[in-house]
C-alpha cells in the first residue's frame, strides 16, 4: 500500500516554508510520490523543489486548490513551468483540460462541489460519477476526491462508493491522519491517497520529528 502514498509538504492547505529542507532530510525514505500545493512558496522556489524531487527519482504532484477559471489555468501553467508529473485539483474547466492536453501533465481535477479554504466537498456520489465520465472524455488521467472533507453525509460511505464505481482512477486527498483511517483507505483501494498535515501535527509519533512520523507511516503501510 506504500506505493499509493503521496507525501504532501503542506500544513492547513498551505505549502510549508521549509519544504525544501524537509524533503532533503527525508528523500532517502522509500516513498516514491511527493508533492505540495501552489500556495506558500514563490514560483521559483516551487520550481527548485520540484527539480530536487525529480532529481531524487520521485514522481511529483502539484495540488491546486483555487476555484476561478483564471486561477486554475494559472495553476496548470505553473505545474508545467515547474516540471511536475501530475496536477491534482483545480475545478474542472474545459479551457484547463484543453491546455493540459498540450502538455505531458497527468491531470486529476476535483470531483464534486469544492469550495472554501480549507476545502469542503458537497454534492451526491451520482453527481460526482457523472463528472468523472465527463472528465475522462476530456482527457483527465483521474480525479481528486476530497472524501474526508465531505459535509453532506458519511465520508467513508461516499468515498468507498465513488472509488468503487468511478470509471477513472481516484486520488483520495485530505484529512487522512490515523492508522484507523489508513486501514479504511486500504479497503477503498484508491489509486493514490495524500498525507500532509498529519505528519506536521505528529499524529503518529507524538514527540517525534516529521521524519519520525513519516517513518512510522512507511512502516505501517509496508505491513499492509
């Protein structure tokens, strides 16, 4: 299950200022997928950090949590300029999807109605499944599901039902911060899941460092 983990160098939906140093201290751990958000660092520092991740043989993810068409397009172009492998998030716009088709980016737009910061998720599973069909037809590689930010019902029920029925791979993102929740995610079997804030709030090793917490997660996932 470790291959599904995307470590996000973000806390409270913002990239941490010392993301570069944290990555350097942890890049030797057997985690392939790393990413961060499009807020918190200047573009040049984002590009530098993405380059460091690529040089270390990692698969890179930029998550864009903005909602206007202009902001989403800016995020997609930023992902290309920085050299990311994958773009997570953005509300879906035809213009962004058309732009991404001209690049090598793998695109995972949000499903559902996503709003606010930190984000919340609304709408029905059927609505999201219809979106997934549309996004696949438009060239998306998968979708970004903020399952544990769902406010219109049980997040576990919604996430499991969507992942099982979706026509396209799902990245389950946001608020996965305990062994219990990781076991639930294992049962759901998404293509990927993200973890960020839980590593900074020391959910796994209370008095430990970021590295101690990530090592604990790695060791737990290796047993699954």
